[in-house]
C-alpha cells in the first residue's frame, strides 16, 4: 500500500513539471489584487508623486499617527471582571460644558466649537454641548446647582462617560462635579495636556509635556475614600521594622514627594537640552544670520507655510496641535543672503501656564528671532480673537517688541469681506493661501524687505583665487554692485561690522 501511494505521488509530481513548459498563457497572469490600488491621496503621501520620489518626513509621521487612531464602535472588552485587567478600547463619549461670562452669544458658541475640536483631537466623540450665562463660575461646581442636575440627566440620557469643562477647574470643583455626576470630569487644561502628550515625538517635547502634566497633577492629588490618607508604619513603610513604626507619611504625601522628585529631574534634563538649542542660536547670532519665527494660533497653517517657504517636508494635518516640536530650516533671499526660518508650537485661547513654562526653551525661538510671521486663519469665525490670544502669549514671553508681519492664511476659504476687514485693522499684513500658493511669492518679497539689513558699507576688490571670500559676501552681505575687472572682482555693498573688518585688506 505504501509503494502504491509513493508511485501515485511521483506520477503527480512528474505531471506538474510539464506545467512550466507549456506555451499556454496562465489564466492568472492578468490577475490584479484588490490591494494593489493606487495610493489614496488622503493618506498624506499624495500618491508619492514620481516613481523615484520618496515620501517626506511629515508624510511618514502622518501615516504613523493615523495608523493607531481609535475608531468609534470598536472595543475589546473582557467579560469576566475578575480578570486582572478590565479594559475597553473605544472613543470616550463626552459632554461639553461652558460658562459664558462676557462677550456675545457668537463668542460663546465659537468657544464651545473650539472645545469640541480639542475633544475630537484628543480622541473622543462629542455627544452634547451646553453653556450657562453667569457673571462668574460657581466656586463649588463651576456651573450652578440646578445646571448640575440638568447636566446629570443629559449624561444619563446620552450614555456619556466624561464631562469636559471649558475652563481650569479647582480641585474642589473637580471633586464636587464627579461626586454628583458619577462620571469622569476633565477641564480644559487637562484636555490640552492630553493632546500634547499624544503628539509629542522628540525627547525634549515629551519631557516638556510630562513636566507640565506633573505640575498640573501635583495640585490635584486626591484619593478614593481614605486611600491617600492612610499612614504606613512598621514593615509597610519600606520594610523599616523597628524604628520605622509610627505615623510616617500618608499616601498623598508620598505621591507628592515622588512627583516633586520627578519634576526636579525633568527640569535638570530640560536644562541640558536647552543648552544645545542655545548653542545653535548663539552660533547663528555670531554669524549674524537673521532668524524668522513662524508663530500663531493652532491649526492656522504654520507648518504648511514653512513647507511652502523652505520645502521642509514637515507634518501637515488639519487638526489642533498637530506639530509640537520646533523645526528650523536654512533658506536664502533672492539676492543670496542666508537666514533661518523656524516653525513653533501653536497657541490657543487660555493656553495653560504650565505649558508656557514647560515649553519656555522652545518658545525662546520666538523671543530670540529678528522677525515674527504671525499666521492667522482667515477662514476662522473669530480671527481677531486669535490675534489677541497669540499676542497675549507674546507679551507673557517678552516678545511683544519684535517686528511682526500678520500673514492671513487660507484666503481660498475665507470671506473676502473678512480679509478686507483684517487688512484694514492690521496694515502690516499680507494675504496668502498655503494650499493653493496664492500670495506666497508676495509674502516672501515682503519678508525679505523686513529682514534686518547690514549697516556697514564696504567696497572691496577680491582676487579671483579667493572665491571663498566672494561666496561669503553673497551669503552674509547685501551686494549693491559687482564688476569683474582685470585685477579681480570689485564688490560694493553693506555688511555687518565683523565681516567688514575681515575685508579690510581687500578694501579699495
């Protein structure tokens, strides 16, 4: 029986050997997999362009971010709650709450719309949004007692598991709201910190976000029941035994001490990292290289403009706080002068002071710049409010005296009447569209005219064998005339004092 099976197998193999030698075309030669479709232009790569073109760093970052994005309705839930873990992978279902203390109804609605965008960026599903007209937030529950009862009914009816308040809540307000609503309560500051924690990529950015979160958390430590008020003594207190018994530290004191230790360590690490950034800035200052900082409200199009100006290839996404890590690129003016352009973290209304302090070394790029490109979203319902919020942060950083150009972006989607109103209110402004490229050339010309110009005149005769000196003049000086003569290249123009001193031996 075994011999018969072996013979039949051998015959079958011999038969299949003839398949490769047949001249008949294979029926599967024309088969195309359904997974071999053209790349989706929405995947951030724009189809990758040419065959030899590689995706930009920003496109790869965008793919990585979207690959782990949570989807509504998907969940992995353990049925037996006695298991070690009980988890759900799903989008949080939230209700938004705001207090309207000043301004118009339109202002209150714009604030709630922005809070909804922040919540969606953090990965949640907004079910309902309410706000209350009050002179001041209630010191106990942020909103009035009757409004809390109404909010509890909304939470129960919608099945929400989180309430987000449009303001920074005191620890007592958080505790009182959670006790009454029986769901998690998050304030605006914690929401923004959560978005920053998701989007921080560099070591410095992650350390800055962690520092801000710990500073926020330290004032809000609380336990369930007596959990954080229990005292440890005897062997519970680190195994001290005899001599270690007694009241000891409470749990909340232990946690606060650990947070303080971690904060101190993070500050030391950030101080070391800031030295590297400061060294690079000092080198640029020593070389008299002008610097331009792109700053503005979040999602105004700062990274898109940087890509337009310098082909930086940084991540671009239509979401709040898409990029946190600053990017600096070298570029040149039309006459060859070298300058740098930096993209900074976006600002927002009521930016948490913990973030301003933690990101101070990063925001120094704005303070130490020679010119600020203040980007404004022209299609936003309240662009004037964006300008005001950003200038408040400039004042907090001490950068209000730096020359500023208002760049009104997204002109392709903005109302022409709004653009005209902004141009009238901000005479030192220009209208562009980073998406279509409209106005970019005019913006670059405007920018170059506002860059600090060298102040010392010179006239030199550069020998032809000193091409390095001529190249440096093209990069660092403003050349007014250039003539090739029999003795060398005669150049006149303006430059900084240090370079003119080095050119003294070539002076004519």
